[in-house]
C-alpha cells in the first residue's frame, strides 16, 4: 500500500493525480510507480482512465479516502461522455491555472475542462490554452517545460454557452465546427470566396467548400453527409479522431443537452443530460413526495384521533 495518500483535486485528470501520488511516495513519476507495482509492463503510461481502478487497489482499505474516491470515480465516468477519446499528443493547460496549482499543491495539475472537444480557452481565467509536449507532461518544473499556445482568437463566453444550448448531435457538431470556422476566417481575414478556394485545395468532396460557406451563414447542418462531416473535422482539427468519437458517442434520442457545474476550485465540469436520467430523477423525486404526503396524512389523522 502507498505510505502517502491524498485525494485528487475536484476536476483533476486521473493520470495527473496518479503522478502526484507517485512523486509524494518517492517515485520518479507515475510510470515508475506503476512499473514498481507491476501494474504495467510497458515503458510508459498512456493517457487513459483504465489505470484508475488499479491504482485504487494501492490505497489502504481502512482509510477515509477510499469512500470519498468513489464519488470522484463517478465524475470520471461522466467525463467519458465529453472526452471519449484521449490523444497523447493533445494535453492542454492554462498558464494561470498552473501557477495557482503550483501554489496550492507544489505540483502541476491537469484539468478536465481544458481537454473538452471545442474548448480552446480556460473558462475560469478566460485565457487561451496551451499544449504540453508529450515528453514533458510529468515534469513538475514550469521553467523546464515547453508550451505551445493554441493559435486563434477564441472566445471564452462563446465556448461557455456552446454546450448548454445543444440538444442533438447535429447541434453540437454545428456549433463547434462553425465556431472554429468563424475564428479561422477572422484570424486570416478570409472572404467567402477565399474559404471556398481554401477548402477546395484541401478537400476531396466537390460540394464541400460551398457547404462550408453556407454553414457559416446558416443554422442547419442537415445537408452534410457523414463522410463530409469527417472530412471537415479532419481539415479543421489535427485531433479529429477525438471529435469523431465525441459526436458518435452522443445518442440523439436520449440526449437533452449538457449540465455545467462549478466546482470548489472555481473550475467547471460538464456532464451530458439525457432523458432517461431525467425521468429517473423525476420518478425518485415524485416517490419521495408521495411518501412524505402519506406520512404527514397519517400523523394528522393520529393527532385528530
């Protein structure tokens, strides 16, 4: 069992928490810790949540942290609906959050919100995110790390509202892609004709360039085929498999939007709201009301008797 144990931050990526645990227990990094306990045989840890339950096995069963971590595990599971695909090449950070975390913990913490598809800004500090080089993400000295700023005049308020007003797969696809196109046009000062020409040079679909321009000026995406959506995502995002997986995971039948929750450190967590969960919560709430009414009625009758 690990001699030093502590809880993750309220919105911390599991691999970030595991790395901080490793450092606190005298290991070089999370790779060294997991190899020492023979949890992994490979040379390094990939950014995947499957290691999380295995690391919990190293936590003492008789500590209070075990039960509290079960709450965190549920939040981690909920994030699969927002971040279903993890790309080792794209781990984002906020410079201001990093400074705060170094003051609070003495270590760098990686947050869920900074990894959301379509999220290019920190919703807490309203600044542009930066990429961390893959071979430097376990380094805990900011001065030794190299950061690559995300290029683009992205707007925090646009991103902040984008998820909460989406009620279908087509809706979230339209908002994220249109947002990216608008930033591209604004940054490069492109006209409609220049957009058509740019996408004609890159794409294989003959009608795609005109549809892109039409998308910028309208609110419908019904005219995009599935292949055209994939091509457009690949042209706009160098991490397009994550976006494809994100859109594919959404069930348009049960999805009713997103729920944004502010957590204790000032950051935000997103979860998918769906019809089945809403009905289940409503049923439980109505059941509790009926029980309370029956109990109160019985008490009232006993007093009168």
